[in-house]
C-alpha cells in the first residue's frame, strides 16, 4: 500500500488511459488488425518467424531458409506472443497490442519522471501526454507492430538511468556495479535496434569521462569528424558518384581520421576545461591539432590505398575536410566556452593533457572495462552466434539494403539522393528524421506562403522555417547558458543528440538503400526532451509565482486531456466493433492465391510478410532477401537465385514481372517464367524446371 501511495496520481491516470485505449483496440474486429493497425509487411516478418520458432521450424520465415533479418530483442518479445498463432492468427495480434500499450505507457511515465525531476510539473505533464498521444509519434513508433516501441522504451530508460547516474557521481563514488547496470541498459538499447549501437558507445564516453569536459566534447567531435570527411568527399564527387563508388572508402577514411584527430586534439589540450585558457589559445590549439592530424591522416590513407585498402578519391577532399573540421571543432569549443562554468578552481584542474592521463588512466580504464566489457561482450556473443547459426555475423537484411544502395536504378529505394537527405533533414520521405518537429516546419511554411509565393517554393519555405526555428532556439539557449548547461547534463542531451546524429549518418553517408521512416524513434525521444527544455525556459518566469504555477499545471492537464480525447476519437473511428463479417478474408489476395495454387505450394513473393502469415496450407518465400538466408543473398548477387529457390521447392512466383527485370534481380528469373494469370498488378507465374533461353 505504501508503494501505491508513492505513485503520482497523474501517472496512474496516464497509464489507465493508455492501457484502456489499447484494450479497446485489442478487442475490436479481427479484420481491423491487418488492414488498419498492423499494416506493414515488415512487422509480419517478425510475426511469422516468431511463429515458426515456436513450432520447431527454427529462425525461418518460410520454414526452409534460416534467417537473421531482424532486431533480436523484439523477436524475443514476439516469440512467446506468437506461440498462440497455432490456435488463432489474430489472438497474438491482440496480445501484442497490449504489449505495445504497456511499452507506450512505460515510456510516457519515464519521460514524465525525467522531465518533472529536471524541469517542472506542468511541462512534465505535457511531455508525457505528447509522447503518448501525438498521432505522428504513435503512428511511427507504436502502430506498426515493429521494434520501434521497444527501442523508444529502451532509449528513454537509458537516458533516465544516465540522469540517476548524474546525481550519484556528484555525491558519491562511482562503483563498477553502477556502471555495469548502465551497460546492461545500453545493451538493451543496442539490441532493441542494432543501429542504436552508436548511442550505446557514446553513452559509455559520457559515463567513463564523467566530471571532465571530454565527456561533452568527444561525442560531438566524433559527429563532426564523421560529417566533415564524408561531406568533403561528396562535395568533390557528387552524391550519386559518392553513393555508387566512394561510400565504403569514405567510411574507412572516417575511422582513420577519428583515431588520429581525436588523439591530436587530446595531446594539444583541446579537451581541457574551456575556461582554463583564453579563446585565442583555444583557436591556436585547435588549429594545430587539426592541421597536423589532417596531414598525418592523408599520409596514412594514401599508404592504405597503396596497400590495396579503400579507393582513391579527389585529394582536394582532404583540404575541404581540413577547413570544415577546423571551423566546426572550433565553433564547438567556443560554444563550450560560452556554456561552460566560469567559476572553476584552477588548483583542481590539470593543465597538461599527459599529466591528466597519468592521473586518471587507471580509473578510466577500469570504468571503460566495466562498461564496454558488458556492451562489447554482448555484441561479440551476438555476432558469434549469428556467424555460427546463419553464416554471417550481422543481419542479412542490413547487408542487402547496403547492396541496394550501390546499385543504379534499383527496384527499391536508393540511398540518400540529395543534400537534405544526406544530412537527414529531408521532409515527407524516409529521410525526415526529425518528426514531429518537421510537421511544425511544414505548417510554418504554409503560413509564410504570402511572403514567398509560388507553386514550387515549398522546399524554400520549409527550410526558411527550419532556419528561423533553429535561430530562435539558439537565442533561447544562449540567453540561458548556465541553466541549459546543468539541465542538458542532467538529461543527457549531448550523448543522445550525438547518438542520434551518428545513427542518421550511418544510413545517409554509407549508401544505404531502403531507409524507412520508422527508424527514427530515438530522434523522437530527443525532440520531446529538447522541446520540453525549451518550453520550460520560456515558461520559467511564470513558474516563480505560485498562482501562475498552479494555473500552468491546470492548463497542462486540460491540454493533455484534449490531446488524449482526440487520440481516443481517432482510435474508435478505425478500430470498429461488429462492423466487418466474421468470415471476411483478412486479405483479398489470400482467396485468389488459395484458389489458384495447390495445397502445399511454395510461392515466391518480393515481399510477402502479411501474406506469409495469414495464408493457409501454402508457404511464402521472400525473394528480396530481407527475411531470407545469407546463402540466398549470395545467390541473388551471383544471379543464381532461380536455381537456388527451385532446389528448395519453390515452383510458383507471385510478383510484378517488370520489377524482377530491374536490379537487384537483373532479370535472372525471366527465362524460367511461364505466366498463368494476373491479380492486383502482380502475375501468378510458374517457375519452369529449365530456362527457356
């Protein structure tokens, strides 16, 4: 009972509302689930593999080809849920709906506690309600049935634990046990979505170097170096040529420059407290470090090229990188000077970097082993298991999409096509990484149409709005420098921002094809927390007055209730009761396939996730390779996929034959095709034993 009394009333109400909404949706008509809620093919890849695992068919989508094309932690969640699929295909979807509701509620509560503990109660109420009921966040994170719900929860939990760590290390010793607990949380983040490994790594820097300026500078330096060299190469080669030829070499150059530049930045004192030296000395130190490290990086990379590693790109890219990285690294240090604590005790600071290393290396090493031993060990075990079980150490789906990115005129989404996508600031497509704030920019762009008219000016108006908002945000932050420093540190905004940036770049600058809009769950957490901070700074003068503080809390509750009501109305409108006949097929295509193929048929589809889950007495084989085996991926690359699939019993294809002419298929199936009929823009085709030509 004492425990219950300690739970804030708002949390109880919030969780009750969220779970009630999900329970209402979970009990609605069965037809709703594949047609209104869990509509993405990718979700059914998880569902079918999980079902097959529980039925003894191993980690397969089709019961034939072993696959690891998924994020592991969400698969572990799905396995017990889809054990019920043997009784009823819709029952697991109802259960999963409630699991997602629990994750939504838990994430909202974590955000509420984090914001309330650092900002204000009114802002915390709005932040939690915004996260739980905002339609853009919900549709991207929770409505797809994908790993994003778990990833958002893991990120929020990790940030919450970093806040607790921030309070602990300032008041007492840091033990290996505390660091190991944080490492376990980071491991959950990493396995919830494997591209969040960057946040897990950068989080370790924030933890190991606590109490030192390096914890804030190093994560952002990593991001700057990453951006600088890849941008410099793309400027010289053009984005199309960069994607098709130089992306892999650019990543190799990034790794090399990270090591050399960070080493020299440290040796030249660029990681010392910004107020230990005058700004002029900071400029000199940064310039020397960047210049020497750039020269050594060029020499080292040219040697690697001579040894057969990487490809030569225009050498002027290194000169551009020198100027760009110097400016960005210097701006960062001047910003740290502005936001840094001027009231430092010089006697407690070590002026010489080597002396600082001599004093702290044992502690840094011990903390690093405690953290990265857990994170790195877990990742190594995962990769080893994958190598043994699947023949490849990383998910085959990611490898296939990186291959797509290097192809020209592929049937699927290509890599970042322009500069806005390259930096993850596009809109209305997969490279819009900053929803829901992107919707604010679009709304502002519509408002300024009279000032900037024209039917083709949406891009300009969008980026004018973005620049205006960023400028206003910078002004607010600069005016509250001391408070922002403390709050950003408590809420771990620097490692979160750096982790988000690295995740975005891991797709945009590496020629990754097939990027999807749901990849950006951690960015949505960052947007929510930064928005909360800005709102707190704006409302802070009113928070000092007791009456207005109470009024703000009432207003926050009223606004939250309004947001929740709109959300409830939306759910009720789409998750209907007793509206669809109980015997209506979940998908119309199922009837067509079952009527035109024999029982036991093995049918190839270029996607086929939802069909593979719902179809009876047939097996769907995934032909794009995302949820197929590594061996199939190699066969597809070698243009031997038809033979590979025929050997495994596939005799029918249901696909658009025009799509199969394009890369990555290159028309390799066409000689084996015998058309039978057409349905919904796809052909039902028999796969011949021998090629016709």
